[in-house]
């Protein structure tokens, strides 16, 4: 029982980690917290649902098309909403992202309805037994997809020119601009990658959770994951998500049911009291 809860919590934590990864990517590049990241995940799930069920596109092709569409959506949002506010205060941009989350949720309700939909997936449904532990195959696939995506992002940021440019712009935008790197293009690309990561999270969480216009609220659980791992750490986002997912599932067994919903924030407060910059975060000082 406990092992099964840990495995299902690990899968859910991977989803939290992917959403938190979107928070971290945008924050590292622009120092802005995108509170619409959960809704970008929701849009990705609905786009995939539309391609698979209404247009009858094969799952793998629908998966790739969804990534492209959500990447383009991220670029459009950055170009239309965020770029005009570059010289404004950070609080103003954060308020825009909050308004964006409400708007995306409303549009999703108008387009796809407010009903809970059944998301199709190609994964087998026959339970898998490993060492006496019975697991749903979807949990295994969620973990494998998350590990593969994190590995792919690591290779992208480590060995590609574009990935190195993204890191350089995040660390020192002025120096990157002087070296010929287009910071505006980097910002747009960061939003595109964040949109694609959110789409992956939406596609893998919809079969095990639910698909409706309120699933973006999962972003509120992913925010503590980003804080716990450290807002400037990509591996920390995944670790924070796993911590939240597993501890939340275990809290549902040993603690009152109502406490499960706030357990992520309790852990976040405890981590902030001990290590304010997060587990993998670094303490940065800025001179004025």
C-alpha cells in the first residue's frame, strides 16, 4: 500500500515538476513568475484532445503537433503581452500573467465546455506487477517521459548553441547583447520551451487526473515545488515536484484528508525557514 502510494506520488510529482520547470525557465530568463503556467498546461491537454478525438490524428503525431502549437502560443504571448512591459515593474508583469491565467481558463471553458472530458491515451491499462507491487502502466510512462524530457533539456542547454545562448542571456542580458545574442529572441524562445514543457505535463496528467478547464489549478501545487527546489534551478524543479507528490500522497494516508490539500504549502514554508533560496537554489546579491 505504501509503496503503491509512493509510486503514484512519484508520477504525480513528475507532473508537478514539469509545471514547475516552466516556472523556472521563464524566471531564469526574465526574472518574472508566470502564474499562467498551469493554464498553458491545460491548453496543451485540450489541443491534444482535439487533435486525437475530433481530427483523429494518431497519438504520436498529435503529441508532436501539440508541442509545436503550444510553443507558438508561448511566442505569441511573450510578443503580445510580455515584451511591451519589459520596462515596467515586475509586479505589473506578474499581474498580467495572473490575468492571462483567468482569460485562458475562460476561453477553454467557452471552446471545450466546462465538463470533465475523457482523455484518450495509447498506454496499456492492464496493471503491471513488479515485486509484489501492482502498478498502473500510466504511472511508469509518466516517470519515463519526465526523465527523458529532463535529459533532453539538459543536453539542449549543455551542448547546443541556442541552449548556451539562453543560459548566457539569463545570467547577464547586457553582456549577451554586446556579444551579439538577441535577448528578445531568447525571451521568446524561453516562453516557447515553457509552453511545450507545459503541454507535455498536460498530456501525461490528463489520463490519470481529469481534463477540464480547471486543471490549470495544478499550477498552484507546482509553484511550491519550484520554490522548494530553487527558482533558479532546473533539476530543483523536478526534485521539488517529486517531494510534493510523494509527501502529498503519504499525507492523504496518515493525516486528515483536508490537510492533504495544504501539505505542499506547509513543506514550502518549512523549506523557506531553513533554506530561503530553496534546496538547489543559489543566493544571489545584486549591487545597485
